[in-house]
C-alpha cells in the first residue's frame, strides 16, 4: 500500500480524497482546532503532530513516502489578502515544508511525487512571480512540474476553484500514454496558460525525445519536464530554510 505525508492537513481532506488504498505515514497542522477535527475524522491519528512546520525535522517523518501533499496557507496568495506571496508569514510557510523535502532528498528518502494545493490567486500574485518560484523550486530539485486548476463545482453545488501543482521526480518513468504536448482547456484555464507561458524560462532538450511535456491523466493535465525557470526573490521567509523556527 503506498504511503503519504500530509502537511497543513486541516481536517484531513487530502487523506479523505486519497481513500483507503493509501496509508498515511505522517500528518501535521499548526491549528489546535484543525488537529482536533483531524483526530475526530481519523481516530486515533497517532501519526498526527501538532506544531509549526518549521519545528519539524526529517526524523519526524517515518519511512519513505510515495507522496507528499502540502495545502499550505493561502492568506498571502489570495486576491482578498495583501498578496505578500511566498514572502508572507502565512503562505511563506511553504519554505518550511520544502526544507523537509530537501532534507529527505539528502538522506536518500526523497519523495517521488509532490502535490501543492492553493488558491488560484497563486497564479497571478506579484505578477506571476510566486507561481514562477514554485515551478522553479520543483524543477530545480529534479521534478517534472504540471499545474492544473480544479473547481469543486463539477462535483458539488459550490464553485471553489483551486490550483494544484504536481511534481513527479525525473527518476519516475511516465508511460507514453500519459504524455502530451498541449494543455487541456478543462484543467488549464486561460489565466493559468498565460502565467505559465510568461514565466521566464530557458528550455533545454531532454534525452533522445527532445523537448516534451507530460500529463498525469490522459487528456487532462500536462507536466513540463524540461523548463528551467530562473529563481526569483522570495523575501525573508525563505531564510527559514536554514532550519530555524518561528
């Protein structure tokens, strides 16, 4: 049974969506109320640790996960907020999560698949700079990257669009049927395509197949495996990568 880590877990909605075919190895959230809800949803939830993501170490993460899910805070990326982006105190907690992903790679326990989830404002915050930084961070660590937007309105009577950035490590062979050269309108709205195309990039050939784009689900989402996006300024929060706590 594949195992996963769930960061910024809230009430465990990612775990609920993954279902019984996945085994939760570790979960974390800062909020006491959310932790209480998580424990009520998945008792006894012994794998759940309450606390700041910056207070965690790789020793807190058991075994080797197949997937790491991070629905990091949206306040600094939302159009309703002050849009400080990844340099903000709330949304900037992404860097605490990423410090752990880097640590696992150094230990030979790198996670093959990483999924980031946040509001669609992430696409355009600070003129797309934060979106470009997320892509660059994953690509620089050896991941193919595929952004997509899913709206809950297609399943329930509520419009709730969310951005998902999926990273699949280059060591994972993606079957040919899962590859595509063009985006799909259902999961890649115009705003996402514009921001993706506008991100500064240097495209390089990859292997004998040259430049190609991959998708996770046939006809639904595409992954860019060969884009090199120059890192952008991400503010003071990134300094937390040295492992210091709040």
